[in-house]
C-alpha cells in the first residue's frame, strides 16, 4: 500500500511534449530558465530535460553568451 502512494514523479521534457517549442539563442527569456543564479548551466537532473535537448540548450546558451546576449558570470 505504501509503495503505491510513493510513486516516483517522472518529469517529461517540455520540448519533447510540445513539438512546436523552438530552442534559439536569441530567445534569452527562455534560456535564462536554464541558468542558475550564478549564470551556470543547470544540470539535466534539475532542469528536467532529455539528454538531446539538454545538449541543444547548452549549445544555444553558449552561442548567446558569445553574442553578448547572456552573461558569462553574474555579479
């Protein structure tokens, strides 16, 4: 009985669930959701993304940093 009440809550990747969401380096509001308070990229376990989308988010954050849309570090 206790095992049924303690089911693990599985998160689903929002980009896999909604196929129309696009990951783009110019969309800084969306990318900021995946940065910590120190402007570090949040790990996959905390963000709830699948591995392929986590890699894509990381690459887009890095592009956005190079284009000076996102900071490398928070002050």
